């Protein structure tokens, strides 16, 4: 019975009444935004993703926290496939170096 009620809600209700009047402005990034700035924008806006625009203000793609984490994980696994097991042993300097390597690789792929 509850399942039918949920199906009916999903089928019959529109988004407009669910939204509040005080919606924050849409956050966007441009394709040359650094990874660090992108994380700050996502965090300060309390969102998990936002559109990325090209130099003409046209839609270029969508960046999510998941994209950044997946890319960071791939970078760390390239350096050391067992990095998660050694995470607690990393020094601040090693962590900064890994972050710098990650940012350099992201820039090399044209994302940041």
C-alpha cells in the first residue's frame, strides 16, 4: 500500500511546489577553474555538483565531487595501489605532494 502511495506521489507531483522561494543562485565554474577553487565553490554553495561553462559562457560539462574524488583516487592508486592502507602514515608534506601531483595531472587533462 505504501509503495502505491509513493508511486502516485512521484507520478502526480511537480517540482515547483516543493521548492522554497529563497533558492540560492546557480553556481557555475568555468573550464579553467582550478580544482581547489572548484572544491571551495561546491563546499560554500553546499552542493555536490555544478555546471562548467566554456569561455563563451556555453555549457561545457558538469563537475561533481564524485568526479574529483574518483580522479584523486586514480592518481593516488597510480602512485601506490595500496594507498588507502597507508593513509594514516602519510606526513603532511607527502599529502601536499600527492595533492600537487593530482592537480598537475588534472590540468594536463584540461580540467583545471
